[in-house]
């Protein structure tokens, strides 16, 4: 249903004027694919804040009839989401939303916020699926209890992201987790260029960031950038 909604998407006049001055950075991907590490790295930059993993987009979309006109959906989503963000009273110019499964709503968010950018975190399929299986999530992610369900979910996410990239190619940066661990300076610099943020190598030092990590990746992030799976 989601793909059908955008199958013949071409009318750029549908893009809305953003209801909020800040620029959104949506970090998306499967859980355990490096989204928290990327969030912590980008948050080291000046003028960047993170709202963390918030269910705002999913809350709205789960109650939305996808048969409605796409322009109406984007209008209502932008109003709903902007109202939630404004309550946070951020003064920074860039706001990160690190809800991994916002990947289902990329097209809707792209239309609702024309200046938003998306960072798609990818990791080896085997490492990603196994990490989901062995992780005891605090809530949600019920798919992670069975390997066949994890694989099905992973494949669905990959399929949908390929579709979004065919529609919004210039708005999505694909970050390979293994490449990031092997050449963090190069990949980090490329990511910041995409986000139009000034890059400094010290942003890779996770000890610079005192933001609390409340996700299942808490212990991994404390180790910094590593690759041993």
C-alpha cells in the first residue's frame, strides 16, 4: 500500500512549506545497524540536537487512512509532527530523529518536510539479523524473537528502502557500518558533507558526547567505533 501510494509520484508541487525552521535529520535502518553510533557522532557537531527515538511519525501514520490524498496526509503529518517537536523547545538548527523504523515513512516525511534529510544505516545482513535475535529489547521489535521473522522483516526493509531511493535519491545517504568502522574519517566526512555540516575528526570521540543512550546499543556505543562481529 505504501509503495502504491508513491508509484506514480512526480508532482513536485505537492511538497509543503515546512512548518518549523529547523532542519530534520532522520536516521533510519534496522535496529543494531549502527543508528545510535551515527546519532552520537552527528550530535557532537555544533547546532545539532536529538529528540532520540520518538514514535511521532508512527503514531500519526498508524491512524491514517492511506487511501487519503497524499497532499492531505503530508499536510496533517507535518502539523502533527511539528507540534510535537515544538514542545521540546530546541534552539539548535538541526534536529535528529533516530527512530529506525521511520524508514517506512520516508516518502511521507520527505514531502512533509522538504528540507529533511535521511541517513540510512546498513550493516552486514547476517550481523544485523543475529544481533536483533540475541538482543533483549526493552519494548517493541516483536519480530526479533524468531529468525525467520527477522529475515522477513529485514528483506521488507531492504525492498522498501530501494523504492524510496528510487524516488528521493538525493535526500538519502546510505551509510555502510563496516566501511564506517574501517575508515571512520572518510565516511564521517562524507556524511557531514551530505548534511552540510562542518566536519571535525574529534567528532568520532564518543566521550565528547554526554547524551544518555537509552537504547539497546548503550554498551556498544560506550566502546566507540569497533568491528568484531
